[in-house]
């Protein structure tokens, strides 16, 4: 079992999150913030190639093909979450009902947020809506940490561009890397400084970077070796920048 009191900044774990979660003590996590697979890969029609512009990535990684069951996480989430903790999970239209079915009766409150991407991938064929929104399910109990700011800042609708520019890792390129702006918004609202944030689908450690920039502690779990190595490098660089 991990001694979370010894985590001054962050702890990264390489392996299956269902196994690694068992090493986290009861009631030790202040915020669960993660981005599990959406299971959308099975709907993909493949990447779109053009002569006049760069290829549009319409494929999700192979790991998205493995079926995700929100019910698998219920017991461990409830076990590791502190009495004042919050849970925020990125998801999609095809899974939000499953998250609600599993978690609504287990917490005092089940809500959702919408992240509106101001620069979504264009719809070249002009045959449907642009995929400009992602959903985030949110769960908590009475007495949860909540930093309410101004009424106009507390909508369950948040706008920002997708992750681009220097923030976007080029190698490895994670297909669903989340922008720090969205993650920082959630972390500011749902946790306090020195709280412990957990992301068991760490990817390239965007949640970890956002947490450390806001003076939170972080535990990240990632099964993919390439993403894990990128996360180690990115977190080291973040710590070095904080010392300057």
C-alpha cells in the first residue's frame, strides 16, 4: 500500500489501473479526474486523406476498442475517494448513460459538464454536425470541496480550443490529449492546494501537469509504456519549471 503522506509532488505508476488502484489507501484521494476510453473506435470510418491539406485523424487508438464498463470502477472509486472528494470523468454520448446508471444512486449528486471545443476538426463532407463537444460526468457527496467563484464562471459549460501548439506532444502523439485550460478549470473548482489528484488513465500526464501548476499533488497510472515514458519526462520538466 502506498504511503500517500510521502508524496510531496507526484507519483507515477506503470501498469493496469485496476491492479494499481488496489495500492492506494482508503479515503486518500481528493479528486479523481480522468479521461478513460470512450469506445468510439468501433464507429470510426478511418482517417480521411486529401491532396490539398493534411490528413484528418478520424481513428482512435487501438486501446479504445476494449469495452469500458463504468461499473468496474464503482467500488474502487468509492473506496479511495476522501469524504470531501469529487469525481470528474470525461466521456461521450454513448457512455454517459452507463456512468449515470452506475453512479447516480451511489452519490448525493450526479451532474455533467460540457466542454465545447472552439476549434473542432472540420466536417469536410458537410453531412452532419461538427463534433465540437465532449461530456464530463461529475459526482460528489454532501460536504464535498467546492470553490464556487462567480455565477457566470460556474456554468456546466466550458469553452476552450483543443490541445494545440507547443502544449501538444508530437512524439508520442496522443489522439485525445486534453488541454491544460480545461483541466485547470476543474481542478481549481473541485480541489484545494496540496490536495491529492488521481488520474488512472494518465495518457501523457496532462492532468498531472495541471495539478502541479496549481500546487496539487498527483498520482498517475498509465498502462502504455510509451505514454508512461512521455509522462515521466513531462512531469520532470514541469517540476523543473516550477523551481525557476
